[in-house]
């Protein structure tokens, strides 16, 4: 356990040394400033502060949700891009030789590296979400603490996609395949499968086709639902009403990371 924590801390320091952390922070800061400028527009504020207290509370929640979707999308896209090179750099000649010479197992090394990448993204996502939350709260004097819980759904979604990046990084020693597959699942596969199961499913008459859709749906991680309904429910204080996307996506994460560990264990460096 100590060895994994050491590698995790080393990964965080590596991200800071390579300016990944700083670049992410600058983009997050610019995003927060943009949100503050939008909220300070007189016409925008007037629309959302008029009416009764009940209407204002409802409008405030709606306004927060207007910003959640693009912010979370930007956060995930930035996270995938900024962390995709961690594993390939670790596998470079010299780096991997030094790491494997240490008294640490390959399993601990890979898992520690994975956790380090997740930690880097967690810190940056937390800074982004907390910054936006403070901007809203100070401006309107409404402190919606449920908004902060979106930090965990975003980080969890990234951790699933990052397991794919780690697996393909180990298999190919390149960052490009992992990035492409992660983007493909996040932006296309997951939304399409969600629509096929819950929106288009009512029009499918064949039980065979329905079975195939269900199989493929449960096979892939549910990033669309995690970033959609789950995030929305937490942000509005409704709580999690469906744990299926979380549990099946977590199973996908464990399986993918497990395969990565097996491949890494058999690699000859």
C-alpha cells in the first residue's frame, strides 16, 4: 500500500513538473472568470432574480444546470487529453528500467500510476467546480451544496475512461489509441447506446435485436448517464435514484484495469 501511495504522489509531482497541472488550472480559472462575467451581465441577472422566492429558487437551480453540462464536458475532454501520455512516458526506456529496479511489484506500480492520474484530475475538477459554485453562491447568496457532489460523478466518469487509456497505453506504448477510444465511448458510443435502449427501444419489435442492444448497452460503461441524470440528480439534491449505471460502469473499470495489470505483468522490458 505504501508503495502505491508513493507512486501516486510521484505521478502528481510529475504532472506538476510537466505543466499539466498548471495548464489545467489556467483553463479552469479562465472558465470560472467567464462564468462570473456572464453572471454579471445586467440583463441576465434581472431575468433570474425577478419573481417570488419560490420562482427564484427554481430559476437558480435551472441556471446552475445550464452551466453544469458544458463545464463537465470540458472537464472530461481536458482530463483525457492531459493524462493520456502518463503511461507511455512511464514505459519509455530509462523511465521503466528505473521504476522496475525499485522494490515494488508491477501491479503496485501500475495501480499507483493509475491512481495518480485520477488524483491529478480530481484536484483540478474540484478546483473548477468549487470555483463555479462559489461564483454562483456569492452572486445570489444561495448555497447549493449538492452542486459540489458533481465533483465525484465527473471524477468517477474520468476514472472509467482513464482505465481504457491505461490499458491501451500498456498494450501499444502510445497515447493516441487510448485517447481516441475514450473520446469515442464518451462522445458517441455511450450516448447512442443510451438512446437505443431507452428511447428507440420502444420501436424495436424483434426480441433478438432488443437482446443484442441490451447486451452491448450493459457491456460498455454508462458515461452518458453518469454525466447526465446522475449528475443532475446530485446537483439538484434529488439523490441517486438508479445505481445500475454506477455499478456496471465500476465493473467495467475493474475488468479493464485488471486486464491492463495482466498485460503489464507479462511485458518484457
